[in-house]
């Protein structure tokens, strides 16, 4: 059993929090609940809207404080509230504040009969059902003082508090739980604060994608500062929208927003954080798109389109020049015929035409016999695509390799037509290189030098047992 406060500016969800987190659990617990919250629905309506049935002992007593009779009832609540009741008192500053003329010392106990005309019909039976007499002849000796007096009246019923202050100070003796709501905590008398267990400060933190989740700061009711410290308990508590199935928060029946606690686009820190978040998301999308572009660079037609354009230009030049050749363009340094088994050569008819050249024209060193495409490497940096090749040069002394750098130093340029087809060019001479042939190939081989049809390579014979 405890006394507690919920306070905060209008629109800080203190009433909604009290209804959902304080009143509703006590209804479900089967207690007698008394409140002055405006717009509170009858118990039967709440059960129907929530789709649940409360215990048979549950009672919801709604007594408005917007009239003089109601104010009198609430200022003397300790004279008629049934034992074990839960009280939810809204706008308590209008009931117990000194500015409305409330004086605690004047609120003395009065008989229940004086308040019965202003209470709901049938309230007496509820009041007396909770105020049961005890057998004075069998009470514990500890409840009887040396003068023969006890805390029960002559009928054996528990004596109610004699005055207002005693009611708050001894609320546990009567199993009363009290929750009071106010927008201005400073207007509450210190005598009332002193017997309270906890005070909860509510602050509206509504913003984009964040609704009905006020900040709650818990502190002792007698603490004067309302700014939370590093070690104070502060949390955010989501208020379900279903709370309005129990009550309407305004006199018009509409739920309105204060709109003054937090303004998203009026706080520089929030604006800066929002901009940083947008930039971060944009950079992430940009980096992600670049990652997928790099993965698809090898299969992208961009580089191939460039090479295809160059090939088209070269082929057009070759076709237009009608090259005719009967011998190799240049002799081998070792006296062998240049080229790759082809004795024909083509002579251009135009000054700018290109013609086929032998290997000696491109690799005049180490006695190169054959040159093959070993690998083609494609790399991309930003918008620039770089293509490098690795050529395998076969000589009598062994094999060696040349890359893009070596070709540039010897004045040789190249165009990658395919993964296994590279065109090299030196001046007006061109030559085509392919990947090395398969060693076990058994196809018919032809030599274009003289049109000689060489004998086919015999396949190895396999003898079976």
C-alpha cells in the first residue's frame, strides 16, 4: 500500500499512464477503485471494449470533482472511502492546494451519513461490506492498552482516521493505495508529499516514429530538483493507444497533442543528427552499389565494347586496303621463316593500312618460336578500366613471360578481342595471338604455307586385357 504522484506538463501522458499502469491492474485484481478522471467509462463498457471479465469483487466508482459536492467529497475522502480501496485522484492541486483555500487542519473526520447523499446509490452497502466488525472479546491483548481502550469502536469496527493528515500518514493501516496527478508538483502541500513513497515526473518526447512514449523520472517526493542526475532512475514507458478504450483524455472526447514539449525541426542537435543519419545511409548505398559494380566488371560489356570498337576500326582498315602478301613481312633473326607456319604476306595499298607481321617483328630476341596468351586481367578504379595481359614466349632455351609493361617498352600495343584472342600491333604490323593449344588435341592440322595437308596425329592405342 503506497501513496505516489505522477506529475508533468499537460500532454505528458501522466493521466494515460495512471489509467493503464495503475488503475487497470487494480481493476483486474478485484479491488474497489475510486477516481475522478474525466471521461472514465463505466466498468461494464470497459469490460466490453477490452473483451475481458473482471472479478466479481471489482468496483469502479466515478466521482467528478468539477462540482462543489464532488470537491467536498474528495477533500474528505478518508471519511467514506471503503477500506482496501484504490484511489486515483486527478488534478489534485485543485483539491488539496493552498491556493484554493484548502486547510489540512480543518479537514476533521465526519460520519459517513453526512456524505451518503452525494455518493452513488447503494454505496453504503459497499462501504459496510469492507468495514466489518471484529469480536472484541477475542482480540489480541496487544491491541488493548492499559486503559482498556483499543483501535476499534463500540461495535468492533476499525476507527477511521480523525483528520486529513492522519489519513495520509496511516494509509497503510486501511490498505489504501493512492495515486495523485498534477501538472504542477510545487502546488502540493509538503505534508502530503511527506507521506508519499515515490514521485514520477512525466515528459513528452513525441517525435517522428516515436509516439506515446514519455520519459519518466522517478525520485523521492521531497526532492526539490526535478532534473535527473547520473544515478537517478529514468526510463521511457510506452503507453498503448488502447488506453483510450477506458477513458477520453479531453472534455471534447478527442485526443490532442500538446505539440510544445519537443519540436523536431527546432532543435539543432536533432537536425544535425538527422542530417548525419541521411548522409550515412547515402554513403552506404553508394558503397554497396560500387561493390556490386566491381563484382560484375569482368562480365560487363563496357571494356569489351571499347575493344570491339578498336577491332572494327582495324578490320575496316584491313578490308579497305586489300592486303596481298606472298611472304613473311620480315625474316627471323635465326634464319627461319617468320610467322606461325604461314608463308604468305600482305602488302598494303594505302599509306595508313596495316598488314600482318611475323613474330620476329614483335619479339626479335631470344629466338622466339611461339607466343601464346597466358592470361588477361581486367581491373577497375573508379570509372577507369585497365586491361593487362600476360604472354608466354616459347624459345629453344625455355619459356619466359611478358606483360603490359614489357610490351610498352618494346613499342608493342595490344587489343584484347577475347580471353583467348589478342591482337598485337607495332607500327603498321599486326599479329594475332591465341591461348596455347591442348596437348592431347587430335584434330586435323593444316599449314597455309603452300597448302600442305599434314598427316593427322595418331591417337595412342590402348590395349585391353
